[in-house]
């Protein structure tokens, strides 16, 4: 993975997690608990292109669909 792609993945992991936490009024600890159960951050890292052009609400919706599919 190139350094630019890695940087983009890390940025998207941050953006998606912050949007999800804000939308659901979760603490960082609560989000990390969900991440342990559903590997949300791993999903974002594996598929960063999905999130590249999404709005904040679309990011949250994508994660909700991912979690509910489990």
C-alpha cells in the first residue's frame, strides 16, 4: 500500500468513526467496543474507496448497513 493510500485510509477511519460516534452519541470507548465486535475500522481500511466521496450521513449509513449485515 502506498503511503498516500495509507494516509487516506487513516483519515477516512477517523472521519467515519467520528461521524458515527457523533450521530449515535457514543464515547470513544463505546465505539471501540462496537469495533471489537464488528471490525468497523478494518472494514474502512479494506474499502477506503467506498467512503472517499460520501457525505457524513452517507458514511454513517454505510456503517449501519455493514453492522446490520453481520
